[in-house]
């Protein structure tokens, strides 16, 4: 049976702190809200540290199954859960997980291209790109420091479970360039002045840098090995970062076998 917590229980305050980057770093944990994300974590073989629920939320997941595995389930009043949630309409189910400890070199050591979010600030775009990275076989995602936090609630939600399976790490610009060189990975930036993506292709071991929608990668990444652009039929404004990144990831996947990558002159 779930353990009832009072509104003033210190566990409630600790979970509320997970809504901030500082709180997540201090606790070494992050929160994922909703039964769908809890199911995705289960499918990924990831167990939460604890689960918080309302009386209504208890009807939306199998609490007894988690308790049988030794995961504590805490029952809180609706008004308390509202303080834990960042949603206008809280789901009534929130799970707390340990932050994964991955180094940049570990992400770069995987097979396939690595996606770099070079100044991507929008959490929805960041989470969507993690989903695309999983779908198109990327080795992992590097979040540029100063941009979206990989374990912010909106990023976790937008990733729809992919964050439980795709290796991620946070990186500084010079750290990224040094680590990519050490791993033998070329850094390919998406840029409006780059070469035609459909012509030059993407190396299988590339670090693919996608930047801010307005400023691109230039404000975050000081240099790169090559730049590519996505050809458009009309001079529309730059593509949404999640769309552009997904197209480049797809092209990288397509190029891993049949594509001949053009040599840089």
C-alpha cells in the first residue's frame, strides 16, 4: 500500500527542488511525470527511486508492481502534487530517477553519429531532437552548456522516453572540439552558408551540430570542420531546430551504407 505523506513532509520539498537545475544537480536526480513516461522507463529497464501519486493517479499505473520491486510509492493530496508538477493539468503520477553519470568521451565512443545541440534553448525542440536521435540511430546527444537542460521537465516530456535510452552529456565548446578531435570525429555544422546536404552527405562518425533557430551554431560553436545546409524550394525563414536536426539525422542514417560522402575541396 502507498505511504501517505503530509504536505510538510521533507520528501515533498526535495522533489519540488527537482524542478530547478540547481536542485537536480544537488540531489543527483530528476523527475518524470505521467504514467506514459513511467511505462517507458520500465520498458527501458530503468527503475525509479520513488514514485509520488495522488488518489486519482493510483488508478493510472500499477503501484503494487513497483512496490513489489522495492520502489516506494507515496500518496500525496492533489494540492501538494500541484506544487511538484510543472503542468497546468497535473497527471497525478511522478517518478524520481537518478541522473545518469556520462562523460562526453563516453557518448563519443558509441557507434553512429552524435548530435550536438549548439545553443538550442527551447526544451520542446531539445526533447524532440533526442527522440529523433534515437529513431535515426545516433550514438548519443551532447547538450551545449548554456542551452536547454537535458533533464528539465519539458525536455524529459518532449523526449517521450528516448532520454531513458539515448546517452546524453553536457559539454562546453572547446571541450567538445577537443573531445571530437580525440575521438576522430569531424564536426559538421548546419549553417545557411554551408554546402548542399543532399550533395555532400554526412560521414558516419560525424558530430552533427544544430544551433539556435535565430542565430544558428555561430554564437556557441567557434569553429567546425565542415558546414552543410538543407536545400529549400523557397526562401522561407530558417527551419525549426527540431525539424532541421531531424532532417540531418535522417540523412546521416541514410548515408551510413549507400551514400558516398563528397570530399571537401
